[in-house]
């Protein structure tokens, strides 16, 4: 009975997670690196102020605080930190539910670190699913300005400050495919990968292959804020004209 009880609890928790259709990440290396997977929503006090939605994997946890502070008084910022990769379920159910929390005037999104493991994204579907993702945003928010950010580099485990030849190669290829989609759909690109690939000394290092130190997150946050500020309407009334 001592073995059955813990097993029952585990199975129950998994069943509850699946029933709630909550985000699940089975690879422990891709942990949330923050306060978990969730949508962080701003408190709206002035309905005339523009609204921004930041979407990203755990890298967003590192720079969203900097971005939110930099945009204080200029825009209300919601930040959706999630472990999803390209899928029909994401496009047709999860993403529309998040976008419905708006309306948003600017959407700055990234999705990449959770899609590199083999088998997670079926061969030949990356580009159409990525295109579908953008189409969902444009349909829900036809007046919004949209930006895509490329996925950040992945390092070898240890203190060597070198790129992982397997995982990072997958990241580079997926960035290439996503950039192709963005070019075809007229979505501006914030190239986060290029911002950090020559600054590997700013990686967290050790056993953490994916995450970065505060100076690196400030670089990403500044780039994000710069793009958002250029796209912001002066007020909500401007955004709806």
C-alpha cells in the first residue's frame, strides 16, 4: 500500500493537469526559470492607455520585469510565459483564449526553446503551424502591431561557454524557418539570437544550458521595449480608428 498511494497521487495530478489542459513540460532542463507558466496581467486603471502582450518561453521570465518597468506609464503590459511549441491545439484553443484577454495594441511574441526536441513538431509542419499562429493573432487583433523575436542560443552544459552543436543547430534552423514565415507575412523581427550569440559570457552556464544572467536579459528587454515604443499608439482611441 505504501507504493500504491504515491502512484495514485501522481496519476491523479497528471490527470488533473491534462483535464485542465494546462501547460506541461516533461524535459526538466526546460524549467520555467521563474514563477511558473502563467499569464501575468496588468491592472487596467486608464482604458485609454495602450495595451501590450508579451509572449515567450522562460526567457521572457528574465526580461519581462525590465520591459514592464520601462513601459510603465506608457502602456499596460501583460506577459504570457508558457512552454508551448507549434501545434494545432495551441493555435485553435490556447492562443485565442489568451488573446481574448485584450484587446492589445502590440503583440511581441516568441516560441522556440520548447520545440527543438525531435518529435514534438511533426516534420513539415513547423512553417504552416507558425503561419497559422500569426494568422490567429491577426484575426483576433486586426489593428495590432506584431513583432516576432527569434529564440536565444543554447550552450553546452558546463563552464565552456560554447554552443551546443545539436540543440543549437535545431534552434538556428527553426529560427530560419520562422523568419521566412515572418518575412512572407510582413511581421518585423527582433533578432534575439544575434543579440546574444556573441555574448556567451553572459550565459548562466554550469548545468543550465538555456538561461542567461541579468545583463543579457537587460539587452533583450531593451530591444523589446524599443520595438514596442515605436509601435505604440498614443492612446486606445488612436488604436481603434
